[in-house]
C-alpha cells in the first residue's frame, strides 16, 4: 500500500535528479553556463601547483575533461574523485597564459566514485 503512494512522488522527483550539469554538458555548451554557479563531479587527471593556487584537469567516467582553477589549497591527489562548486568563466589568465572555459572553483571536496559511471 505504501509503495503505491510513494511511486507517483518518486516519478516526479527522478527527472529533477539529472538536471545538474555534467562535464559533458559544460564542454558541449559552455556559453549556456558562463557566469553561472555549477557543481560537477570528476576524477583529478592532472594537478599543477601554482604560486597563487592550483590548476586541475578533471575528467568524468568517459574521459571528458574540464580545467579547474582553485585559489584555495586542494586536499586531494591525482586519481581522487572530487565534487567541485564554482563559476564557469569564458577565459582566465593563469601565470601569463590565457585559458578558455575554466571553472573558477570556490570549493573542491574529495568524495567517493559515482556508482554508475556510464550514466554520468
């Protein structure tokens, strides 16, 4: 009996669970997300420590990549899965180089790997 009442509510909530942008969405239509706060999940593929922050290359389960710049110290290592909150900017100057479509991270938190990698 309870299942019958929970099923309609679950069907209404499930489509909303997939609304968060992914690395694939940001790569496909970056102009849609410019100057918006986004939250993505990915695995750190590469890290570069800079005098005034850290530059990360974050990849999803299929290998699609996104550049992330954090001014705060990052408590994660290469290969760790992280959740990143920040603002996607069209271009950013980093150590005398201009980078395009960079996520300016406000928060980088280590997390576990997603259960369904192929769904991301």
